[in-house]
């Protein structure tokens, strides 16, 4: 399962509302090869669910992830932080054995 922190929920709902996103908009997360640690996180807003997606809902936020990426993201919490290094969504991934300094890539 992929979960959403309360802070991430508030920011996601704000973005969906402020951008006048179509009804049924959800968060799509995934993993691509690349980055300094080998794998990079993806996060986009989407409206189309494919037959290979795994769908989760936490705190009223729907999240889609493709089956391959899900293997790397099991147990991950999507959070939102604002600090000296910038603000944005972050992945709190218990499967990551190493991460880069910016937190955008990881390795297992």
C-alpha cells in the first residue's frame, strides 16, 4: 500500500482545486531508471487509469501506480515538506537502501 500524509493530502487537494483539474483527477506515482542513486521518483496528476495500475486510496486521495513501480514503492508514504531545501512532495520509502542528497533518487 502507498499512503498519504495529512500535509500531502492538503497540498494535493489544493493543487487539484487551484488548477481547475477535471473531476476524477488523482495522483500517479512511479519509478524510472536514472538519477545519482539509480532510480528516480515520478509524480503527476492524471485522469486515466490503465489495466496494469494498482489503485490505492488514503485520506480521500486516490493514487495509481504501475505494477513494476509498485515493487519499489510498497509501504511508501507520500509526504509534503517545506524547508530550507525547498518545498514539494517527498517519498518516504522504507525500501530505499540509499538516497541522493536531494531525495529525488534512490537505490534498493
